[in-house]
C-alpha cells in the first residue's frame, strides 16, 4: 500500500555528529571554582543549566562517539602493545591539611582553607621564627591525625619523634621543617579500592578489590603561602606557616594512572568523612607527589622501596593539584620513561614538575643538585607518647566510613550502587540525612509498602526531584527550606494516588517557598489539589467526543472488527483528558460499551 | 662484695691512699706497697690536645681529605657565601680537617647499644607515663566537637571563631609579629615580600626553579 506523505529520510544524525559542540563545563561548577578564587562570574548562570546526571550522560555519549571516530582503534592498538611490554609502578605521597583550631607548634589560629583571612594575621612568634621562640606541641592536633590513622587501619605507635628537615627557602622561616622522619606516629595501613572507585579491570586481576598498602603516616608543618607577582616579586603569607599536615605515604602497589587518581580521590573522600581534612584538592588542602618507575614485564629491576623489590629507577613528580593532573602527569612520565628506555638510555633519579596542559613533565632538579636535608631529631621537642585509651576511644567513636555508608544505603534503602555513591558524597552527607529522615517518616504513612520500596522512593525524590528543583532554580542544598516531613507527605499522597505527579512537583515548590507554614495536607486541602476521579458521564462524554472526531476508526472497529483500535481510543482519551485522571481500564470499558450499541 | 673487680680497680683495691694512711686501718692482709702519687700525677696519660691535632701523620685516622668540591657543597648547604680567595679556601679546608679529626676521635668511643641523647627529659617509666597523651589530655579538644545528624552521624569540629590564645603566662601576639618584621619601611604592610634578583646577587648563583633550591634565609623585606 502506498502511503503518501511518508518518505525515507537519510540518517539525520550525520550533520549532528559533524557540528557537535565541544564539551562546555557545567555552569555552576565553573562559577564555584571562580568564586573560590575571589574572581567574579561575569554573566549570570545561563538559564539552560543542565542537571548533573544528564550532563554526565551526555559527556559519556560524546566520549564514546569520539572514541569510535577517526584513529581510535589504531591509537589504542599502539598504546596497549606498549603497555603489554612495560609495567608501570607508582607510589603516592599525599599531604593533607588537618582541620584543627590551632597550628601544630603554636597556638595561632589555623585558618585552613579560609580565603577571607587577612594575610599575615595568624602568625605567632614561632611561626615567624623570631629568635628565642620555642615550639609547643598543641595536643588538639592529634585528634584528626589519629582518626586518619585509624580509618586507614594503621598501627599507631606509642612513641614517635620529631625531626628537623633542613633546607632554606623564604617560606620556611626556621630554615628547617619539623617532621617525623625517623619515627612516624602510624605505620602499616591499607586502603581498599574497587572497580566502582575507578580502578581499571586489568589492575583488579579478577579480584573484587585492590588493596594498596600505606607505608606510614606522619605529622609535619606546612610552609607559608607564596604568590607570584611578575616579574620578580613574591608575596608571602605566613598564615599557613606551621599549619599541621599529615603526609600519607603509600607503597608502590599502584600499577596504572587511573588507580593512582582513584587512590587520591578515595583518600580525599575518607579524610572528609572523618572531618580530618575538610578542604579538597581544588582549594589546596590536599596535595599529591607521585613517584613513577617502569620496568619490562617479566624482568625485575634492581631497586627496591620499603620491601617492594624489583623496581626500576623512579622519578618524582611534585606539586600535583588535581585528580586529572595526577593521572595525566603519570601517563606523560610513563611514556617519557618508556621512550628513553627503548632508545637505550637510562632514567636519572630526578625531580620533575607538571603544569596543567603540558604534554611532558619538566625537570626541576637533578640528582647532583639533590638537597641534603640533614635530618636530625629536634632537641626542643620531647617525643610524642600516645595513650591506648585515646586510640580505643577514637576507634569506637569513628564516624561511618564512606564505603560502609554506601553499602548500608544500598542494603537498607534499596538504592543502586551509583545512586548510593552520589548521595553519600553530596553536600557533606546532608542529603543522605534528609533521605533517611524521609524514609523513617514514610513508614507510618505507607505501612503496606516494604522499607526497600520506601527507600527507593525517598532516594529518587531526594536525588532527582529535589536535585532537579535546586538546579533549575540555581539553588544550593543549604537554600532548601522544606523539611523531611513535607517530602514524606508529598510522597505518601502521591503513592496513595490522591494527587498527580505534576501536583506533587508543584507542592515541592510550595514547600520551598518559605512563605507558607502550612503542612502539605493543609495545602492540598486549601488549594483543592486532590485528584478528582471522573464520573461515568464524563468518561462517556469524552469518549463520544473523540469518536465523533474519528468516524473512520469507529467504522474500522464496528464493521471490520479490528478490536486493537479500541486501545487507540483509550490512548486518545488519556492524552485528551486531564493528566492522570483517566484510568485506562475504566476508559476501555466505556469505549467498548459505547461501541457495542 | 668487691670480688668482681674491673681491671683498673684491682690495682688500687688494696692500696689506701698514702696521705690518708694515718687515719685508716687496713682491711685486708696484702701488704700495700707505697704509691708515689705525685709521680703518678705528674705525667699526664691523656691530654685534650690529642683531640685537636694528629700526633703524627701515621696515626691519623682520617682517610680522605676534604676536596674543594665538598667544601663548596657544605657552604651551599649552610647558605654561606663562597670563599673569595685561594687563601680562604685553604684556611677553611685546614680548619675543617681539624674539626673532622676531632669528630673521629670522639667517634672512637664504643657506643654499641647506646641510644643517642635527643633531649633532656625524664626517661623513667613513670616520666613517660606522665607525658603520655590520653583521654584526659584531649578532653578539652574532644569537647569542642559535636555530632551532626541523627541518622547519618558525623563529627564536626565547632568553629567558634575564637582566636588562638597563647599558653598561660605567655602572650602570643599575632599580627604584631609581622608589624615588627615589616617595620623597615615597606609600603606593602600586609605581605612580606621577597625579590628574586636580590638573592641572586647575594648568593652569586643563578636560581633555578624548584622549591627546594637554596635561597637566602629570612623573610625580611629587601629593596
């Protein structure tokens, strides 16, 4: 049968692929980044702000499309052949600023991540190294440090010492940094990573999780902050001088750049969850140095590090300040080392630097310029003795670690792994708190549903509906005015079928208005938002209207007996009627009744 | 009681000091031979000067002389200016080798199983127990934390914005410290500034990039 007006069209997708726009950063993330550096966002955030999950999905689709494009398979082939021949080994040293009130050896305020503090206002005599000033260990700094050690499963040493690491620099007023070189306060921990944390399949080797050994954790002082004012001026802010840091040193158990980035990401999440380090990498609260070496698979190198033997010569890359930088720098350094070794050269043990947007690491300092730190025990400070009762107390009162929280959320609330991960990480756990409160309030309201279903409903609403509402109105979680009880009421009314889903979304906006203090029930009653089921006559009237408009279809059913087209009428009625007020079974019944006579 | 004697002691055990002999009774049967104490003390068996220079070149235990390259390295580590003339170099090398001789003599003492002294403190078990930081010591800090959330409990440190106070009896003056340092006429009161060119001139070396490179110490304002 020739159906006029229908033609086959060429694949419409092709032009779209050709002028596919470059990925634009998500508006609110960029503006937050700019804001944190005191720069103004010149334009208001665009009205078409994209919700996060949609943005992520679009990005993933675009990446896949890119990979399928030109040169994809060829490039992958060359790279994987190289990687099959050479094995990468990475060790990471993470420096994290502790969340404390005072600095490590003086009682000046430790303004961690506080960009509004006046420069050089929190400087005590020892931080400025005035002659005659003495360090005094501030015991409160032990709490976040011990929590970090316990969360990473380390053995906390009863006795640990303070050592001086000597080098001259304008941001180190004493001429030495006080650290714990000979006797760190915690040793031998582990960090577990799974595929969902970002570990590639080849690294897991069939196991469920990968265990990275933590060699030690030590406490040390931070240096002052330097800002460069070209051409030759440097401004130095001593607020940060003497701030407590912990240095977490991993063993060289990492064998891919993605795993390295995953380790740093996981550490940041862990430290944030236990309130040990609340400023992230973007704000400079967490810094990573990586040690990279390669060796041919099947051979063993001649060097070893802390019990891991058979490694090649390593180079150190300093001052990496984002997860992407960690991954990119390791890839660039690995490629450089492989190129040098394949050309017959040897790797020199040097220190290299990486800047954003580079393709290769840059040499900072060679071995002949290696600094001799002349470590020596600090004579001004007594050794640190940590009592077992304190360790036991902190271990028993440690907050739930992110892994355990995600697992619990999946088990008790029925969320998917991805949703669980998102909700645990968002808004410092506030969203999860809201969801749990909502679920508890839903139980008496919907007693017939089981708790997993309620959990799923609550999770969906908190993550997607409220999330969408916040993004659409460019709000943050702290601007939310509704309470869990409001959300529980909305979900309960909707689940019982007393309101439509469009009404539910409307109620969400009312609840966040701040102008009304009425409960949801009152709102529904006052505004008359209950779903009103249609009467028989209304069904009949609607059916007849549609039938009068489509005599051909009616004829087809009556004369030719094409019963399938009844559902077409039901569909039209549902589309025509007020949203969700038409019940399909009743509509079908009515249509059949009308057609029968 | 004195049966287990150190070899040195046994020589003097049965010999009371002659000058006090009048007041002492003998406690044992061996006849003491008179000691010429004055003779004993007239010839020193050891002098502190033995630590300063080698008695003869053959007894010198220093194996390697210090090279000029090592000297320059040490001067850079200490941020001291390089020597100006050859005479200064040889003078420095000579005094350094004397220092090293001294250190070597000191190192000849047997210190196996002896922990080096790091600081003067109470090293008894009781003393260590007292300096242990336990729950009592951290009670105040633990009190400044609160638990947030009823379902998903988290710990948060209370930030009450109180400026850190000095320990009792000692005032930590914030801000004043920096004022004192910047008082020599800087127009940028808030920041301590540093100029790269000034260091280069002072150390006579080109500064290469990298945080760990040795630069002049101090944060004072330079013009």
